[in-house]
């Protein structure tokens, strides 16, 4: 299933409008020149969290077996999405955090480099909905796609809470569903 490039919020429900208003921008975090999108207030609001979780899953409902989330804020959203969809959750973690990583992928960030790792505990060919919080330059999500495929799983879709325009992330990742966009 190919979601539209960005139709705006999945719905203009009051909860989604509120959710978007709860995402705040923090300049120069974690380094000078970076505009950090803080979703902590959104996560603390039950209705906003539920509405965004539903919006992350909606275009892919029924097309995946499990939800994978990328450390760290992607964990929170993916865990909630897995519950919403009635599936399990798989973490994609920073290097050295998993006890038995089966694969690792190095990638570039806006302000450095990193490595992610993943277990291979799923049945071969499992369909995975990959979720993260923000699509910026696309490095993290592209690495998430690579590691899922490297382990022999199928990426059923990629969904993010917030996309930052002008950083080229969509060009790197390809098809991605976004709930909010700047």
C-alpha cells in the first residue's frame, strides 16, 4: 500500500489538531544549528497520543505482522501503535544495547554518525511497519529499512509522526506516511 506523499493530518479531528499544537521546537538542541522537535507534551496528552497512534497505523492496517520502532522516541510511538493494531513490537536499538543483535547498520545523522542493531526473532518474511518520530534527513529511517531487509523481513510501510520539509528525508527514504509536516 502506498500512502500519499502528505495529505495533511489523517483527519482534522480536534485531538489531532491539539496533538500537532503540542509539538514544540527547541533551537540548538542537541547541537547548535539543530531545531529539535520535542514531542514530550504530545506524549503526555492521552487523547493526542491516541489520535496520533491511530493516524500512524491507519494507512497500513491489516498489511503488517509486527511494528518496529527506532530508538528512542520511535519506541514509544511504535509500542503504542502495536497495541492499537493488535500486533507485537520489535525494537531497533543503538549499538551495544541489545543482548543478541543479529544485524547492524551504520548511518549518517544531521550531526554525526550512528549504528543501529536488531534481533532476528521473527518468522522469515514477516511484514513490518517501521515507525519513528521525525523524518529529517532520512538517515535513520533508511538504516531502519536496510536492517529489516537485511534480516529477511519485508517493510510493509514506514510511518512517522512529523516530517521536516527541506531536509531531503523523503528523497532518501522513499514512500513514507507522515501525520504532521512543517
